[in-house]
C-alpha cells in the first residue's frame, strides 16, 4: 500500500484539470457549485506540492503535471471571467499590465523549453505569495459578476514583477529547478558552486 502513496501528489495535480474544466458548466448559473469546485481545485494545488515536499514523493511527472495543472487552472479562470462577467471592461493601463504579464509568462515558458528542454514554470516565492490574492479575487469575481478594477490593476503589477523575477532567475540558472525560491537564492547557489569548484 505504501508504494502507491507516492502517487497521491500526481493524482491531485491531474485532478485539477477536470475540476478546472468543470468551471465552464457552473460559473454562469451556479455560483455555489463554482465556489465548491474552485476550492477543491485550490486544495489540490496546495496539497500536491505539500505532500511531495514533506514525504519526498516529488517526481518529474509530478512537476510536469503541476505546471500543466497551473496553466489549465489559470486559463479556465480567465476565460470564465471574460465569458460570464457581464459588462466586463478594462481601463487602458489594466490592459497594458495584462499584456505585459502574459508576454513575460509566455517568454519564460519558451525560454525554459529552449534552454532546458523542459516544460514548466519556476515556483518562486513571489509567484506563490501573489497566487493567494489572485485566488481570492477569482473566488469573488465570478459569483459577484463584477471586478474591483483598482485592486485588479495592483495585483496584475505584482504578478508581472514576480514573472520578471522568474526571468532573471532563468538567466542565471544553470540547471532547471522549478522550486528556486528567488533571484537571491539563485545568485547565492551559483556563488557557492563557483567557490566549490575553485
């Protein structure tokens, strides 16, 4: 039985995909069901990484599924907001911030694929900490059918800065490590490696 426990994080990562796709069937007319599915997907996102780190169950497949799960989850949420929040409009500066953020994330994904021959994202601390307010915002926006634009603009800027830090980490990174905490930790690790080979 114990040998199967290590597959729990992978199962949780994969479960986020159908849970996220199910948003489209409930987001418009069933806000309570949407909230339940959203919280379940969020719980899967938290516990897959927590269990993998705590018990040493991390695998390459798990890392891949986690990145795919993140991408599907975010894509489904953004699409649901566009489709089901009536009268949706963004101010120009908000659109610019959204475009910059999306461009940086796409660039980072392509950069990783070319440099490391892998698919994934860096789970730096800035991205993890900015994920919680995004989670709360999405949980509010779709049931309430409105967007607090000022908070959204600030949040987008924070996420864009986290993505920029991810880019800086990738330029300094010699071997792909999706759990690199920050650019500070990246520089420190490189310095230690250089001192060890000197």
